[in-house]
C-alpha cells in the first residue's frame, strides 16, 4: 500500500510539474493544448477531427531514441487508430551517416519499416556494429527478407534525397535533439524539459494528444 502511494504520488508530482512548466512556457498562448510544448511559428495546426499526425525526428545513433521505442506502443495504445505516426530518420553531421536512414526508408517502402528499425537499433546499440557501412546494412536487409535489389538501391542513393529532406525539415523546425515530436503540424515537444525522463515525457505526449482529441 505504501509503495502504491509513493507511485501515485510520483505520477501526481510529475503531472503538477508538467502543468506548471506548461503555464510558464505558454503564458498568453492558446490554453487548448495541454503539456509542455512550443508552437512552431509559420506552421499551421493540422487536425481533421479524427486522427492526430505525429512526426518523430529520430536517429539510429541515438540512445534515447532506442529507449523511446518502448514508450511509443504505450502512447499509440492509449489512442487506438487515432494516431498516424511517421518516422523521419536524421543524423548529426559530426556523428553518423545518412545511410541507416536511407536503409529504413527503402525498407518502409517495401513494407518492412518497423522490422528494419528494430534491426538497425539492435545492430547499433547491442551488437555495436557500424550501421554506416553499406555491407552491414545489406546483411541486415538479407536477414529481414529484403531482396538483392535493396543493396543496389542503397548503393545508388535512391533514398538519399528523401533522407536529406528529413534533415532539412529538422533544421526548419528547429530540432536540436532526438527524439523530437511534431504533433498536429505545429506542436513541438522533446524530453529536454523533463531531464530526458522518458516516463515523464510519455505523460506529456499523452496529455498533448488527449487535449487535441477531446
């Protein structure tokens, strides 16, 4: 009972902190969107009344993105069939390669995006492989059932333009860490204000989406 009380108190404190931070960051702006976020200037709010679009800017080199994978199903599960989640793989110029993102985009086109995402994280975070190496990416592709055309497309840079577009969009939106979410077109949030505590970040994202869907 005491443990449960401490847990409930912890969640309550997190919610109060989020509320205070939200008021602090958004005094004088629309009160209809809950949670800690910033509104992107020059971008329109987009919501069709049924489905909330979530753009996730992430990196396969990012440990926090890897840990965030366990949180995403919980967020989606709270709003069945009401979230359209789109991945935008990026990398930082001084760390990493665009090739993992290109590999993901090729796999996504072939209907194996989620499988490729898990395999890339496994290779980078667990197996400590160089996922910027095309040979490593080709081996992963073979293992998840993608044909020989994958390697040819990857080496020819078929998704290079699309991968660069994701990087350019991240710059446009002022993304300076991963994961960063753009919700409903102009609501930006990341885990930085929560000291990268992903459980608190999860509560924040749930609050934002719930306030849109209400």
